[in-house]
């Protein structure tokens, strides 16, 4: 028997499936084919056929088809030596034509891998086909939106005859007999099987299958069916992420996944707003960050666009993270990006939005009237303490205070200034985002291409005083291209390309300095001097409407000068990511055996330019101050780093020579190469299902210190994952990682990290038959294993001795000295150091009830982290380390911490009637740690010991009462009760815990409150849908968290540099005075520093940081499909979004966000109001 490809009559002749020639496929050829197939794949089988044949040989029919379509037809000539065909077609689809004509001749076709094979019908069925075969047509729509579905697979059951729905959801297929069965299937929807029963028209509504959307879960380096997963894994999709209008994906995660703890401590500054992420809390006082894997390769996820992400998964227990071995102890985040799907035509998705952002909460400061009143009181208290004469104080008059209370704020009424500096500093900003994606393919090639743009504008919106743009902004560009190609039915290839470009501009100052000035400047001072006719000042007036920046030797810092005249800096980052994979099916050896290999190259580059004036905001230096900077000689400032000569011009009246701090730095490119080879096996033997994976990978990452290349960071290792299940009922898994890290000496470099897991699907047991009416699924699972962490607290190569510069030495006689720099040993090396180790136990339960409407997942976990790398304390002689060494002590493996808790997730999905659906998914994580051993000195007082307590708990002086009167103050001062100076009535008194009559740092502080990082985080996502209207809401919060609030966030008249007159807040109105002694909650007021009342370790300023936040709201409306399909659109959806809309906490009197970790001295967290549209066609 011979099989011919009529498209290439001179091509190779094949006998059976055995080629007579060997075909060599070069990787470059694969890439070229991939690119060419982008244009071919979506149209290949939908080409139109025009022909008119009367009683022609069937071979002529096939040749004509190939000439018009360029598609390979494979067939056995013996099938139709004497067959004739009469057919006429005017633009009919190829597959539709074959479905109609071939059954009349007793033939079928099979479509796969870009070719069509002609096959014979069953001999016993030929007469039945000829007599009863008929053409079936119909339409497939979404059961909820009623929109036509494109690319739905339609298969005649028991045959290989198949087709797909077209752009309008329509299909036509020829069935061999009138009582045939049709099977309709589409990814993400429940398949349907329809008995035709003689019908010629079939209209189908496919129902979305939320379970199917999560059916395949990424676990380590492989994927598993969700029902077979016995590790602790949680997953969300891009649908959840795109609801958050923020630039950084780290800030989209809080409250969405059980086990993931996200704290946005750093605020919302464009380009640097990033949440701190842990998995299951903190289990070490070393580095706790999880590793991030994007499409199988370790990468940064911060500025991925949510539109390019398919799934976001966290791996939490040892069974899931063991393959990552030496870096798996902190958990693993696994991200997969979107890929193409086989469909008859490409789909285009466009999403764009614009919105406003503004601070969630700003510190509330008292106005000038209250400030002046409290200023007088604080100055008086200081004079009493220091023995000064109260009558000689320079205080505000009653008249001035009254005018301040009435003042509007800008002195337009002549009653004085009354500034709210935070309100002055922060305005509303604009942000924009647009994403365009194209997705499609067929059985040969599939592709996904996406481009995105996002811009966050500044919340600093003030008059420009300089000729440069110092307004903050952040711009991000994203690109993604993922291509899959089936080169043959056994050989496949993938090409993944990704790119991100970020461009950030900010004032030359920092957000911390700006907010510090806003927090510490008195509200009654002007920001700018009003224009005046004083001839002495005329030559110094700047060319802007408000006149000179205000400042003097006492109040030096000016917020407007800081913001607009401090210079600027820009930061540009470019990320390029590429990987190429090929795989081969080795079923000629045994079924289920495949191999694949991956090579990846990533390159990042960062450029930044900083132009900064050192004394920019000190207003008193305005004379003869700064303004327009003109480079001398016309040289390009970007090409001349260093201090750059030029001229400041003040208006057109005065000019002085000055220099502008101008430094340009271009980091040498970061690059990482990665390669991996993997063997997979997956096979079923009756009720026995076995899978296995062995993998070797290696990565090498370049490191630069300035312009000097350092030794590359390298990892390599072997990993394995093996699973077995019997009848999908009894499940077992063994995983391991054998990995090496450069951070340890060669003889201690590699470690073996095994883990095992068992699962039992109880609901499949016969004794559970009586429960199946209400219990649909019940699985018990457990895992145990060892994982590690090689992240050193003190840098790389802790086992090697490093040297650093020391004091200089002089040689020679007096007057002829030669001075040479010295060299000394840096931190002592520890050649015996090793990785941290974590033994993890996880017990989990998965259940589904009430026809899968109710789902529950519970995981109880315990982690024993030991050999934690800790700096050896010279004062601890228990380990034989001398008390005096003369250099920094080494790191040793000595710490032990236990961490235990529970993850919980409940899902309820239901519908009311045909049109209303809703979805609720509450989740929470509780994780509590305990220090079992910490290398600390032996304290005499047990309350000073950290061992036995939680990580990062607060050791504070315990507030007892306020000094009641002068007699008590005198008694305390006489005995030297506390070391911070003289006390007066109203000052704070702390408990003497050890009873020695004195307050000391060592003996009189104890643990209070909770650690800063919350032990409990929870989320409540809710989704409602009625016809085209949908509403999604996310509540998110945290419990068991405390924060010490200090400096200007809580203290009266805080000092900044030389400025001691600070600001005051509403809580200071509750200060101690003789009249308020019984109700006061704040001590007596003092100017500037007061280490007793304003003590950063005082329980007075320890607050409960629990909160509940309305994190996200999205309301969308989709225009009915039948309104827009005539213009070629599949979907048009309008939506509004809100981010960080409301917060309920116990910090109202502080006006601080409970997630802030900077005492208010930084850019605030932002809330966003967004409007957008999503178009699909």
C-alpha cells in the first residue's frame, strides 16, 4: 500500500508509517516555521472552495482541493480506484465540503497536525450511511450571556468526523446516520452530548464549568488534575487580578489566596509601591521571601501586566516545594502566562481604562490657632523643667491665636497663614492603562501576542519653579508573545518572548524628606513671601507669581522649594526575557514517555540619572538662591557626569556661577542563562495511574558592582516528582530536590530534600454511597518533607574570608611621610556554614457539597525551621566565642523557630433562576511562630528573653501613670528614677519591672502587643452576575498586628534637624494639664526631643493595627451580543473600578493607614477610581 501527498508528487514515498529518508530539523527552521504559521494557522482549514466536477475521478477532486488550499491530503489510492464524484461548490468551507461529500462515497476524513487523512467507513455501516446520512446544522451560545461561541468542537460520537463553530457560533456537519450522537466541547465549559433523534437542526447552550477552569493545577515542575493534588496549593486566574487597577502585581494579591500574606508597607509612590509578600507568615528571622517562577523560570513578577497572566499559584507545603530544594523553604510562587488556543479564527481583546488616584488617608494636623495655643503650653513646660523664667518667654498673644482660628489659610484675609501641608503637597493624579492581545491557532500552531501600556501620574501637582520637569510619574510598557507549534504528531516546540520597559521620574528629593517637612513645619509660616517693593530684595525675586521661598535660619526647610527646585532623577529599566523549548513523544519506547528541553536567556538593564542641588529647600539660602540653571559651554548634561559648571539666573536681574550635582550611572546589563532537560512519564494501567518526572537544570546570573563584573551567581540541581493513584481513590506522591548553592563550601554545597504525600478520596468508597446526595467529593491528604533556604543575611560566600580597607599608615621621617591605605579582615568566615532547613507537616481536607455548590478546603500546617543563619554574638560564651575578637563575628547555623497555623477557604457558587448567578469565596490564614532557640545573652530577667516568644515582638517600657503633682516629680527626680532628664507634673512614669527603683533599658522593658506582620489575614471576594451586569467586591483585612508609632506620627512638636517647633495633632488636645489630669491620654507637652515622654519604646505609642478594608470594587456591563455582532464584535463591556476605597481600623485619632510602616514619613497608600472598556472581536 502506498500513501501519497498529492501536494508534493515528487516528495518522499512512504510505506506505512516508515519514511525512507531521514528528516533533520534545525532549531532555526522550527522558529521560522513558527513565525510563518502565525499567519497560516487561523485560516488553514477555513479556506473557501470553488469547483464544478461532473462524474470526475475522485482523485481529481482531491488534487483540486490541494491546489486551492495548500493543505496536505493523505490517502490510499486503493480506496477509490473506480470512484467518481459530481460536486459543485461556490465558496464553501473545505471541512464542510468534505463532511458533505465523503460519506456519500463511504469515506470519512480525519483532521490532525495540519493535514487531512482520508479513511474508509466501517464496512457494515456503508449502506446505512448512504441511506440515512444527513447534514446537521445549528448554533452554539453561552448559556448566561447568550453570546455566540466561536471555535466550539463538534464531534460525531464514535467517528473521527468533526468540525468547529464559526465566527457566528454556527456549524454544519454531515452525520452518517439519523440517530447519531453529537458531542460539543469547549475549554472552560461543560461538554454536552446530544442525541439527534432524526433532527436536522441543533441549537446548544454551553454552561461554564468553574471547576474545569481550575482542573489542571501547576505543581512544581509538572501539572496535575486538581482532584489528584495532595500538596497544599492555591490558585487564582488573571480574571481576579485585572480587577485591581494598580501597576504592581504584588499589590493585587492581598485577600485573594489562603496562605499568602501581603503587606503594602511602602505606600503608593509611582514605581516603588510594592507589597511585602510571605507564604504562611514568618518562619525565620532570616530572609523570608518566596522564589517566583514564571513559565518555569525564576524571574521577577513585580511589573508583569495582569492581562498576560493565565494562572497565579502558590506552593505551600514540602510536597509541593521539595523539587526546588535548597530554595523551597519560604514557599514558591508559580505564574503561567497566557498561550494560544485552537480556534477557527483569531480573537482580539482590547482593554483600556483611565482613572484618578489620591491618598487613602493623610495625617491630620492642627491648624495655626490650636498650634499657637499648644506652643505656648509646651514652651511654658520646658521653662518649668529647666528652671527658666516663664515671664520672659516669647509666646503667641491671645489676639494672634484668635486671628489664627479665624484665618482662611492663605493670608488673603490678612489674619495669617493656616496651612495643611499634606493637603498642599498631595493632589489627585491621573493613571491610564491599555492592553491589546491577539489569541488564536489550530492543531498545528497556537499563539498569544500581547502589548500593554500603563502610566501613573504624579500626586505632586504644583507650580514649576525650574526649567526642568520634576513631577513624579511612572510609565510601564509590556510585551508578550507565546507560540506553540506541533511540528509533527510527536515533536513540538514553544517560543516565549517577554519584555517590560519602565520609566520613572521623581523630584531630586525623596518622598520621605517631603513628608518629613510636611509633618514638622508649623502651619502659621508662609510657603512663599508675597511680592513686595523692597529695593533690597528686588534683585533676588524669582520669576514666579508668589515671590521668594520663605525660610530663615530657624525654619530652614521649605516644602515648595524641596518639591520643585531639588533637581530630578530618572530611572529606566528594560527587561527582556526569552525561552525556547522542544519536546518529543517517545511512545515508540513506551506509551506516556516524553522528553523536553528548555533554554532561556533573560537580560535586564537599568539606567538612572540624578541631578540634585544639595541645599535646595533651605529657604534662607534663597538670597542669592537658585533658579534657572544654564550649562556652561553648551555641553550635554547627560554626557558629562559629576558636578557640572553653569550659571543660575534669577529673573533677568542677577546671575551667579554655581554647580549642579549631576551624576549619570548606567548599570551593566544583568543577564541570566538557564537550561533544563526533563523526562516525563504518564501512563494508566487499568485502575493504576503512574507518573514520573526527572529534571536537571542550571542557571547562571551575571552580577556587577558598578562597572566591575563579579563572579556569576549559579545554581544547578536535579529534581524528581513521582505520583501513583489507584482508581483515582488512593493517592501517593514522592518528590525530591538535589540542589547546590555557591554560598557554601564545595564539600557542603549540595543537599538532598525529600518529601512524601498521601491522599485518600473518601467519597469514592462504597460505604459513602448513601451520602452522595449531599456530599459530592471528600479528600483527606497529608505531606511531610524537608526543604531548605540558602539566602545568607550577610551577602555571598559566607565560607570565604574577605578583606576590606583599614586605617592608613604612615612611613618615613617627619616631613617626608608616605601614607598608605591599610587592609584588614572583614567579617570572620565560617567554612562550616550550611543552609537553613525546614521540616514541614501539612494535613489537608478538600470537600464539595450540595451538587458542588459548596466547597471547603482546610490545611493545618507545622514548620520546624532550624540551622537558621544567625550572627554570633561576642558576648555569648556558651558557644566558646571570645568576648573580644577585634572584627565582626561570623554567621553560624544556630537558630530554631517553629511556625504553625491553618489555611481555610470556603466557596459557594449558585444561581437563582436562569439569569442571576453569585459567587462567594471567604478565606483566611493564621500563622503563629515561636522562637525555640536564639543566640542571645542569658538575661537575668525572664521578661527580656526573646526565646519562647514570637519573632519581632515589641520590647517596650510599660506606661504606668502621669506624674501627679510637683511633690511626686521632686521625689522621682531626687532618686534619678529614669535616665532621660528632669520630670515635671504630667510627664510619663514607667513601671519598674525589676523593683530596683530605677528605669533601665536592660531590666525594665517587656514584650507587649503583637508582631508588626499580622498573624491573621483574611479576604472575602464576592461576585454577582445578572444577565449583562456583573459586580465584584473584595473585602480584605488583618488581625493580631501591632505597630509602634513614633516621631511626627504621634509626638508633639517633633524635631527635624535643627527645627524643634514641629507640628501638633488632634490627639495632643488630650494632653495632661492640671485641669485634665483625670482624663488625659497624652503626657504634658514639650518642644522637640523629650526622651521620657517621646520614647520610641514606650507602650504609650503601641497601637493595635487590625483593619478591614474595602480593597476592590468592580461593576461591569456587557452589551448584549445580538446588538453588536453585526459589526463583528463578540463582546463590549464597560466597567468602573475602585481600589482601597474604605478602611475601618482603630487608628482614626492618628490618621495613619494601618499598613504603613514608616510613621507617615513616606508616600501614602493610594485609592483609585477607574473607568474602562473591554472589547473583544
